[in-house]
C-alpha cells in the first residue's frame, strides 16, 4: 500500500515537472515576441487544485459569449488559466490570453456619429454629444502601435443624463475584467471594438475614477515584457524545487 502511494506521488511529480517544462519553453517563445501559446492538459483539472499550485493572481476575466469562460492570471505573471464550468481547460502564456483578443476583435467598429445626427437626442444634455463625436474619432483612427487614449469621465462636466446617454449609446459587451489590489479596478468592454469602460475603487469600495479607454485591451491588463523575464526565473526556481 505504501509502495502504491509513493508510486502515485511519483507520477504526479513527473506530470508537474513535464507541465513546468512546457510552461518554461512557452515563456521563452513569448519573450521572443511570438503570440500567446496554449498548453493543453490531458484531462480537465479542477480549478482549486491548479490554484493550490500556481496561485491566483490579481487579474480575473469573465467572458459570457459564446459560452461562459473564466480566465485568471496566476501569480506567475503572463501565465493564464482558462476555465469552463469551474474546470481548467488549458493554460496559456503571453501578455494577454488569446480568447480575450479574439472576442474583442470580433466586435463591430463604432458607427459614425456626428453632432447633426445626435441633435435629435441632445435635449437636456450638456457635453455627451461632443464627447461621443470625439470617442468616435479616436476609435475610428485607432492604431494598435499608438498609445491608448484615455478620457477621464470623472474630470469632465457631465450631468446624470449625459452619463446615461453615453452608457446607452456605447452599451456593454460580454467581457468583464477585475483587477484586484489595494483597491479594485473594474473594466468592461462596450458593444464596440476597442472602447472600454474603466472604474477604479478604493479599499472601501468607493468609486474614485471613471474613464473610457480606447485600446484593443487596456494596458493595465497586459503582462509587461519585463514581467515575462521575472516569470521565467520563477519557473526555473520551481523546477529546481521539484527536482530536489
């Protein structure tokens, strides 16, 4: 019985060593600039058992279309776990998970707005029609190589009707991103490509800042290139610990 137990532990150890090796080489590819790479698992693994080994990091993503997905960045930055029905489906290495990019790129571009077209809806509004025209221009001219454009809604003179008009016109997509830290950051995509709602909260849950960001995915979500270097060192350390 004891021999069987040690045999089971040894098999699990070898599987973990193999997994770490795959993760390590995926990080080397990601560092060289290649797109994120999926690491398939032989069988779906319960989310809790993976979290015990890798630990859940600060970024959590839910995508409700075409089926509900939960994606979390592990504490090894740039290593993402993609889960369906509370079961891990695959791991992925890169600055962003590919399913997030695929979902965002499938959204329609924002339609053309002009002040003349918005005039019939502008009764009781202050600045939202002008703001929509500017958002339209920024999103239409967006290029991934350029810096993201951020519009600080909290710093603008917007009435309650202005905010409601913006929300109803830009709408909400199916992606929700939560970044946990001293205070949470909540990020929602609009119904249009490259337009995101962002809200920052303090540790007590009070809203501090609301903004709209024009970007493929907000920069705060991405694992930085230097983070990938640090993660490679962490993987090497884990490999050494498991080989002892």
